């Protein structure tokens, strides 16, 4: 069955320090890593964002990634993004995943699709935003968001599908990503004067931004990107 898939990439990112959807993971933005997992099983894979920040979103092959923008909402409740994904879908079933959960495998998505409407579980607790849901639930999601209800309320009654624990790791802090490109570059420049290192790191930050990546490295160079 061919379905649409959406990555929820509009969170506040308070623990990451930068927009976590753009934090580096495996050489690309974290949200792209999550979208690549969907792309393997979905006929269409797109991002759901709150606003256009002017930076590029591209697949590894250079193709542009579709971005769907949420309408203005009173808060950052994740179900607003779910509602917009479901409204934007063209297929009866829709795969949903947060940008900070990039590890769901092709095999796991296939199981979630087969048991839809379904929600992922690590065997102990459910992950309500890793799910395959009916497109018809769009207004239900919006209503729950408006009421301040939890995401678990949306997936209540869905089939729970236990996935390997490692696939559901939340990567929402810098330490969850491993050493980033700025730290890696700094480690190769131990003998240069500090001001030279700072200029080199600033240049690398700009190159990363041109690829849509924001490194949450805690040691800025001469100037930090906005």
C-alpha cells in the first residue's frame, strides 16, 4: 500500500539550543534523516514546519524536499502539526514521525502500515507521534490540540506495534547526536592560534548553513549565526 508520510519539524527545540530539525545527524539535518526513513516506504515524504526560515531542505541527491507549513496556531502543541499533515495528505493512511526520531527502519514502518491505524511502542510505552493514522482524523487532531489534550488521546485505540528499542531513541539534545561537524573540525586544529580557529569555525558554520544545517556546538567562533 502506498501512503504519504510526514515529519513533524516545527517544535520549539528548547533542549537542543538550535532548531533541532536542522541539527546535524549523519551529515544531514536531523529532519532529513527522519524523512529518509519515510521515503523508503512512502510514495510521498514531506516536512511539516511552522514557518519558512529561508534555509534549504534537500535530499542527499540534491532534490528539494516538500515542506508543508502549519497555519497560525495559539501554541506549539504537536497535534497542530499532525492535523496539518493529515489535511495535506492525498492517501487514506498517513505515516507520522517527529524529526528527532530518525531511527525507524523500513521493516518497522511496513509493520505499522500493515496494522494501521497503529502507534509505535518500545514494549513498555507508546510513542504517540510515531504512528500511521487515517487522513480522516485531521479535524480530530486539531480539536484535541485546541482542547490542550495529549497526543496519546489521538492514538487511543490504535494498534500498538512494538519496535526495537533503539529505533525509538529521541535525539533532542546536542549530546544525543554525537560529535558534530564543528567539534570534529576543531579537533583537527589543535595547534593553531585561537583567533585563527575561530575564523575557520565561523566559515564552516556558514558552509553548513548553506546546506541547511545548524550545529548546536557550544563553543562559537568569532560570530554566531542568527
